[in-house]
C-alpha cells in the first residue's frame, strides 16, 4: 500500500485574449486529495467536503484521469481517493482542473513518476473533457505545473511556460453564481470574423511580449477578448459597469476567469489590487450576490505533495 496527499491550485484560464491556450496558477486556493494505491483493481472516491459532487464515480473528473494514467503506463491497482478540499464547481477558477491535476500528479507519485509533465497534463485533460466536453489544458496545465502557461498546440501537445513579472497582482472574485462550462462553451460562435481574429491574435502577441518584458501596462492593454467575452458576460450582472469601476480605480485590466462567473483584474501594486477586491465585493453584494474575493500573486507553484 502507498498513500499520498496532494494539492493542486486554482487557476485562471484564457487571460482575456488566450481562449483555450493560456492560463495561470493562483497561490492560495485549490483542491486537496488523499490517494491510496493497493493491489487489485477499481476506483473508490469519497467526498469529505461540504461541496456537492456526483455520487456516481463515472461522473467525477478524477475517474477518467486515473484510467488514462493506467492506459498510458500499463500499470494497475486499486485506487482509493478521498476529497479533502474542493473548489466549488462552476466557479470559473478551474474546479475540474484542480481535481484533475491533483489526481494526475497523485497517480504519478503513487507509481514512482513514470510520466513526464506533459504526459500528466494529457491525463488531466481527460477530466476536463468530462467536465466541459472538450480536451483543453489552459486550466489543467497551470494547475499541474504552476506559473503562466501558453499551449502553443494540441496536436501534439506543446506547453510553454511564460515568465511572471515580479509586480503581477490579481484580484479574483468568485460570486455565488453557477455557470456550467458546457453551457458557457455551447453559446460561443463556431466561427469568428477576420476582423475579430486579427484583433485577438494581436492581443495574444502583445500579452506574451508584455510578460517577457515585464511591462504590466502592455499586459493590461492586451487582455481584451473579442471571441468569448461578448457572449459570456451575460452570466455576470452588469459586467461592463463593473469593469469601468475596476479600471477607474487603477487596475490595468479586468476579464472573465475561464467560462465565468469569476472575474479577475490585474495590477502592478497590491494596494490597487486590494481596491479592486473591495469594488468587486461591493458590486456583487449590491446585486444580492455573495462572493469570495482573493488578492494573490501569480505563483510558480503547481501541484505538490503535502505532509500526511
């Protein structure tokens, strides 16, 4: 028998312009799994949190991750998983990715690390596919590897870790609204105009250039989304008005985190991020919506083992 206790962080996907190809890891919130491997076959999953999760293991994102690990390695065993801490599903800060990443990392540790980082991401993408109906790694890769990630391509998977400017602060608000990732993807157009495509890939280039140069102002100017945000902002009450208030307070950008309903802003000073945090909380409270708000630095830390 071997047992591990694993943490994987929350994450922000898309970063405005980088739909399905960019994401970053957050520092203070995430999922914790305890995983035990014994001889035999099968999977059991026990939820010890207050977060409602599917009772059928076939509907839990952890299950396909474990199966993919065994498929890729040719190994076998009975895996018992206890969910000790859980991001609320539908939060927009990588709930399914945190569980998927923790499961992939935990499996690799249980069986003496046969998989590379990219192969663990491939495992975690199985959980993302169950949650959203698509194989994407913009949450799963940063949840596993930490930092800011660019997915240059999926066929084959090509992951690039981008530099984190030293003065990069995020204010993140998770309102008590549930937005299904599948629903949020289903409302998107199947094609975009050439005009919008040009603006979008110009912003992706600007965002990457800003990260490499440490130019937070350029990062902020580039965090504009012409593909998903126009359709997804309907899930967030008075989204445009909230952004106006956030930018007026000194933040350099505000966007939807992943498919929403969480939103995030970026700034180069903690006090500005703290002002954004207060504005977000006041905004959602004025609409009768509770919310959790965080001010964090982007972290280089991804999934990791915890003391048992």
